[in-house]
């Protein structure tokens, strides 16, 4: 794969050639406008060419080209709006602009930097993530160790700044919980030092503080910590936040749809963002926007305002009509920096309004921050707060999508419903915190044992749904049986009980997309689950029409 510098060099060469051709067209249009100053269509066409130069010049290192493009675009708008023929002074200024433009397409700046500006890291390989806990108090360390391991993470510990740095030299963990203050050094300075270490910028860092002042929270943010919690700590909230931060390492590469009809700007945006690790698709004709949205399913949309046949504002309003895209970030890229244009962007549902020529660093930072915010909002909207599985609504939506896909493409798909046995008794004997621990333990088992492509949801209070593609009935029975056996071997603990065990049952239904709806598919799995309960629980049963099925 070519480096960003090589790609930029090639794009720049193409840009210079196209701009030279465009300059020839501009000269022809200006010549015609001088001969026929009443022809406002010529001024409109000229405005379009200047608009392209205004947006693309700085991208390729030609700052003056963008400035001249902006001036030319405004001049053409003045001519278009003026009642009567183009004024001689305006035509003379156009000629002067052309003369200056003709000598601009040489040299240029070096390619803009793409690193350290919100760059997407390669997707990490799944495995047991490790948390380093730093605390002077041995009792607190033991308590935190229990919580870390209950949440499925590996545990390491340190009790001072010196031992922390020694542990980090051995191996960098994925996450760090730091309780402050520390006796042998400034904890905030320690975080800054960690962030400067190789790999330290990727670590999730949570500060737990006995100090409750606002300035302490500000210092936490300033030093580079990802979260700040006060003692006594809401451990559920802390580990929910930590899990969210750690999941960033496993996210798929974000998808960006760029709607831009200028080939030079479109090529630069795509190459630049791809060099930063994003997936990018370019829609050059807004008439194809709907099909691109449906096929590509972008995580963020970049919209030019001036498009052939319609405006970016209209496309944004179209997107916002669909509630599925409520959290989808929309960024406008436009040469229009006036307050009216910014107001129109906000009214259309835009999240940001970037004025061309957009500094590449600003573009990359805006994209990165908007994607991160949207991911957090989607987590709140679509994930169950306790188990981090899809909530009921999102699971049902995913199931409906799977059915639609299977109608078009054949293949095996199964639904497994897992229900914890005697869950009401668990809550009565061990309290709701005990029941929550059992639910979390099962959800974590599923996340460890299942594939990333499998869909896992909290279907109801104590019931989980799994959709597995490419599995037939025998394979699903085998998988469910292994999950049931693994879950039965987990020891659960509460403050009042040293340890107890729980079991679960499973019902399995293979999807027949040609005859089954979502309701009938769920009913089939539900009937099989009921059979598993009736058969003594702690087993898996697959559905058949006459329920003459095999249990395991």
C-alpha cells in the first residue's frame, strides 16, 4: 500500500493538471462574459469553478489559490445579483484574478500530517484485558481485585509511583485504576508521564479520588485521565465507564460517507481520512445518496452544501427524518462562512459547520471527536447498562435485519434463548445485587465464548438472546450445551454468601426466512426453552414443528 506522502504527491499532480484545464475553462467563460455582460448564466458557471478552487487549493498546499477562489466566487455572486449587466470594474477584477491564478500552480506545501490527530488505531485482537490497580491501601487493593476479576479482567497491582513505573516497564496493561493521593509522588504527574510512554496514549485511565473538589476533577482531565470518580465509588458506574473505554480498542473501523462533487476535493478527503485509518466512500452525485446510505451504513456523513440539483441542507433534512439516524453525525464542509449559512446548517440538523478550505488537522479532529461522541450516545441508547449487551429494542431490530438478509441470501442462522434457572429464588436468597452479579457473569461468559459476528442481547430480565449465523441445529445445540456447562461451573459471591452456583436453560430455533417472521422465530425458540425447563432445566433443546426434539 502506498504511503500517505506518495498518495498525496500523486493526487497533487492530478490536481495541478485538472486545475490547469479548469483555468482554461475559466478564461473562456470570462471572455464570453466580457462579450456578453448580461449573461448571468456565465457568471453562475464561473462561480462554480471558483468555488471548487476555493475549497481545494489549500488542501494541496496552494493557499493563494483558495484565497483567489473565494474572491472570485464572491465577485461572481455580486455580478449575478446585480440588476443589469456586469460592471466594467468587476470584469477588470476577474481578468486580474485570472492573471494571478495562472502563476499559482507550482510548488506548494508538504502533505499535511495525519498522526496524533485522532487517528484510528488498528482493531485489537480479542483476549483477556488487564487492569493495573494502583492503591496504597492493601484492603482497598483486595476489594478492587475482586471487582476487576468479577468483571472478567486480569488484575495487577502497584502501591506507589515507583512500583507503578516498574510494572509498566514489564508490560503495558489495557486499563489503569489509580487511587489518589499517593505518598511518594504527584498522581497527576504520574498520569502525564504514563501518557508520554510508548503505548500509554492507548490505555484507559480512571482516577479514584478521596479529594472531592471541582479543581481536582479538572486536574484529572488536564493530566490525561479518561474518568474521575469520587469515594465512595459507584462501582457499577466506574466499571461501566471502564468497559466502554476498553471497548474502543475492539471497535470496527468507522465508516465515513463524503458527499462531494468536486473530484479534487473528494479525492483528497478520501485519501486523507483513509490514511488516518477510516473507511471512506465518496458520493459524487447526490441522486445516489439514498443508495449509498443504505449500502454503506456510515457512522458519519460529510456534506458539501453546493451540490448539483440539490443542497447539502436538503440531504441533511432527509437523513434527520429517519429516527434510525438520530445519532449520526453530519458535518458540513462549505465555503460559506456567513452567519446565515451557519444557522441554516444548524436548522438542517448539522453537528458542525466547517468552512473551506478546512485545515486538515481541524477536519481530522472534528471527525474523530464527533465519531467518539456518537459512539457513546449509541452505547447509551442501544446497550443494556448492567450487562453491556444489546437492549431488547436493539436486539429485536438486529434480528429483523438478519431475517431480511436471509430472505435475499440463503444460509443457516439460529436463535438461542438462554434463561437463568430459578432466578427469582436467586434474588430472594442473595438480594438484587446477587442477581445482578449472576446476570453480569452470564453476559461476560457469552462475550468471551461467542464470535464477534454473533449478536448478543438482553432479551428480558433474566433472559439472553443469541443470533448466530452459519450455525446449523447440531452446531447450535453443541454451542448452547458448552455455554450451559461453563456457566454452571462459575462460583458467584456476595457479601453475605461465600459462594453459590446457578444454571441456565436454552431453547434453539433455526430460521426459515421464507416462512418465519420475527414473531414466529421468537415463539419457536420460546417453545423450545419451555421444553428445556420442563425437562429439568440446565439443558438445551431445539425446536421442531411437533416438538419431538432431542435434549442434551
